[in-house]
């Protein structure tokens, strides 16, 4: 499991996770500030899965 803070009021910021070989990944989005997450988060959603 990895946690990232990626905050910007004016633009979308990208990030990369080096996780090695995996079959699928899930993510959720949380509101907050650059200091802390408020606890208001979306549910977990699949953002990538290996085809086949």
C-alpha cells in the first residue's frame, strides 16, 4: 500500500508509483490540504488492470 499527497489549487499534478509487476490497482481521492487529509474520501475504484 502506498499513500501520496498531491495537492494543487490551480492545476492537476501527476505522480508515478513504481510498484513492480501487479495485476490491478485501486485508488481513492480525498479532500484536504497539503498538511492533512480531511477524511472526506471517495470509495476505492479500480484505476488500472492488466488485460488478458
